C-alpha cells in the first residue's frame, strides 16, 4: 500500500518577488505540485519596512501555490538573505577514560560548539558540522565507533540580524503559517542545485538577489564559508539609472532587455533608445555605455567573492567552480565574467532532483525557493521540524 505523501512548502520572500513552492514527498521521491508568485511590497533597500504588506504578499503567494497543488499548506520553511555572518568554532567533549564514540557524543560536541556569545542584535541561525578531531587527530568526518579521550567538533556557525529575522518570522505567522525553519538563502539554493558528488571536489555558490547576495563554499560535506555580500543586482540597476540619467524602473527594463555583464558580447555600434520624461524628446546612447556600467558593478561583486575565497585559501581549489543563482544570475554574460574574475568554471544553478518540475520554472530565480521546499521535506522526513534547538537543521541536513 502506498504511503500518504508528505506535503512540504518553501517560501522565498524576496524584496523583488515573493515565491512559494509546494512539493510532495512520496516513497523517498520529491514531486512538484504547485507554485505561486507575486510582486513583493513592504521592503525598502533590502529591509522589511512594512511587515503587514509583506504578510499579504506571503499569503497571496502561498495561496496560489496551494490552489495549484490542490493541497493545503499550514507550515513553510522560509529563507533569509541579508545580514548573514558566519564563523568557525570548536566544541570540546572530554571523557574520563577511553570512550567509544556514538551519535549522542557527536551531537553533544556540536552543541558545545554552538555555545557562543553573540552580540545583542545577532541570533543563531544554523550550525554546520565540518569535521571532528580525536585526541588531536584532525579531519574525521564521521568517527562513530572510534575510541578517544577527547572529542572536538569543528563547526561553521551562521548568525543573522535578530530584528530582521524576528520581523520575517512575524510576517509569516501573520499570514497564518507556521515556520518550520529559517534557512540562509545561499544554503537553500546550494541544496537544490549542487549534487553531493560536486561538493566533494569543492564548489562555491553565489546567490544574486535584488538587495542581497549570498556566498556559500563547500568542500566535501563541510561548509567552509557562508555569508552575505554587500553588492547585489539592485546596485547594477541604480548605477545604470544614475549613469544614463533615467529612472530606476527604466534602468531595470533596459538592463533586462539590452544589458550584459561583459561589454564585448554586444556590438560597439549598437544604439538603444533611452526613455524620456513626458514632454521631452527621446535620446539615444550606445549600448556599450549601459554595459560598461553593468560590467563594472558585476566585476565588483565577483571581486568581493574572490576576496572571500582567498581568505579561506580556496581561490585555486574549487574544481567544480562557482554556481550562480538568483534573479541577478540571469543577466547576460554573468557566467563569462565570473570565470574571468575567479578563474574557475561557472554555471547557472537550476533545481535538480524534483520530479515534474515545470520547464517554465527552470530558472535560477526559482532555485532558492526549490531548495527551501526540499529542506522542508527533509525536515519532515526526519521529524525535526519542531526545532528542538536553533540550527539543528545544520546537523540533520549536510
């Protein structure tokens, strides 16, 4: 007899678009059921300015997904992208005599590593075990059954702005949905688009949203780095608006229609018409002028990423390169520029591992939402979604 499917939902409440995805977990397989998408309101430069407006967007997007799926949704896993900071930490578990390690010992050592003092405006978001050290012998991935006197857990700890996190949670709850877990959007996008065998060889993911970008770096099962980056897609649009003396809305349209992150991908003599205010004559400019602006800002984004890779010594060892997700990844030439600046292979990250995923949603802008729904399914499969402790998802989902 077939088991009843488990319904899982992911919510990506971005500053540009609010997206929801509903999946069914059936006999170990994930199947797409429905999605919803609405324009976001209630944001101001990447911060939640009107929680009630955001709550209305969340409710509309999830209700769309419910209707398409034909299944009710009462809880979601949601993403957070801005103000994320990460750092490595170690937790020590000393035994009175030689002790054979079990799963409980590993969990306790990880708990010790999460016992950190945070600033008052920061909250613990997720904790990702990297490896374990036994009596000074490092780099044990899963030392269950081994014997030692001292067990050290090495973890990567993610923190978020407490105010932003709590405001987001309250907005979801005001929309009458429970929050299973909040997940860094870069981690969710990686969960949806990077296979475990790719992580083994070293890979980075850059999730480029309107008002925030997130970087995550993996080597094997270990998350080496996760953090927000100051440059986002909106910076490119604002630069174009300022440089071409047009409105933000017009700059966004020109970026989508004519923009490129590399000047050389378009003809030097190509002209584009600039929108003009009512009563004023239209103007023309070389398409190259627009792309000069976009290339400069996109290059800055990848230079920030390169600096972070250099800080952890991984600028020359990412054999699987970098994966680009988010709406900003769709700009023409982004993968080419990433390869030029970072000197690694680059590709767009698309959702994998979900049956019946629609072709029209095979887009980097939907990857984070897909990953959030996949997290939701895995949490429910493991029976951990009630959040026994902050960041437990990092121990469950590696």
